[in-house]
């Protein structure tokens, strides 16, 4: 191994270590206080780095929220997929995927709502925004796969219906009018809408 490759390896490890500290600090502070009550300086202090260094990894609190929440949403989707695989009824299987996402979103309601705004309206060149959109696309693909279990449903129809189901889910979670609702209340709202769409 050359000195140059050792240096590059050490540099990459240091960058990853700082990123991990930033993610852990932002995750803890956002969970305790919510995104609106946390400053980037507090996150930098908690991560034991300078504010300038923090901005090399994320330019805004929105990007920091994406950094934290993308991992949580990906894990929630994985849990939903496992649950859906064990359920035969298509509506119930779709709702198992949806429930896992809704539960993740409602852990800290304002963070969840802010995450959805960042996903929809964030900077498209930010890689974390791209990761969030990829999770949303994966969610749609998972729902479409469940809907395709019905042999009578065309593949294109399943994909289009999955986009509608995803839109219902995201709007229900993000709506200001629903901010105080429980997971079960949100699920009831989503299920009522999805039932109409799937079985019209």
C-alpha cells in the first residue's frame, strides 16, 4: 500500500467519522427539540466540529434533516415490506407498507412534516434530496408490486395507482389539518381514500 493510498484512506475515514457524528448530533437534537428549535451551531457543537466544517456536509438545516430522516424512512420502508409480504389481501398489504412510513413520520410530527416539505421542494442538486426521492420512488414501486399480485391488474395501472396511493399518504402526513392526529387516525384517513381509489 502506498503512502498516498493510506492518506486517501485515512482522509475518507475521517470524513465518514465526521459525517456520522453530524448525523448522530442532528438526530438527537431534532428528536429532543424539533428542527425549528435547533440551530446549526448547536449541531456543530454537539458533533464537536466547527460550524464551517458542518456546512461542508450540509448547507442548511433542511439538508441535515434529510441526512437524518432518509435513514429512518428507508428502515421503515424495509419493515413495511416485510409486513406486506406476510399479508395476502392487497389493500391490507398496501396499508402495512403505508403504516410503517406513517409511524416513522409521526415520531416527531414537525420533523416529519418538514422532511416531506424538503423532499418535495428541496434543492434537486443536493444528494440527500435525491436519496429522499429515491426512497419515495421505492415506496411507490413496493406498493405497485403489491397491486400487481392481482393478475387482472395491468402493470401500468398498478404503477399509476401506486403513485396515487403515495400521494394520498404524503398529503395526509403533511397536511396542517392533520398535525395533531394520531397514527391510527392518519391510517384511517388514508385507508378510506385508498379503498375508494383501488376498488372504484
